[in-house]
């Protein structure tokens, strides 16, 4: 698990069973919380969600599950919220980051990503 920016992505489940998750830890800034951030071999660009400033101010935390719909070219066409984090701003932060993710073309149709915001 990587730890960055106050968001935790604890696991990732893919349509393709050949996907591997690399869970090596990285250092986190304790002032901004943490992120557990998955990496896997078919990802090109997997930027972490940012912990919204307002959410950090009010010390909002939460866990949720998002579903990424991947185009044949590897870009994400849409992000659905399967389970909310409990705060709309945290859901928006997660979806805003996930829509920018990129995968190698032709490997996935959908990617399910658990997300946890922790201070």
C-alpha cells in the first residue's frame, strides 16, 4: 500500500484475473493524512485522489467503493459510486481522480476500486 495525500485505496479487483497488485508502502505526510494506493501492471497513469481541504478541516473520514468503466483505448469513460464514503465531497474527490486514470488498451472493461480516506 502506498500512502499519499490522505486517501486510502486498500485493494483493487479487476475483470482480468492476471492483474497483480503491488503493495509497497511509501512515506506519507502526517499533516495531510494518508492514502493506500494500488499499482498494477496494466496501469499507465494512476494518480491518487486528493483529500479535499474542507474535508480535512472537518476531519471527515470514510470508505467507499467505485466502479470505473474503461474504454477500449484504456481511458476511463465514467465512474460510478457503488458504496459512498459517507460524504459527498469525498465521493467527488475520488471520482475526479479516477476519471483521469489510464490503462493499457484492451485489458479491462470495468475496474472496481475500494477507497478509504483517513486522517
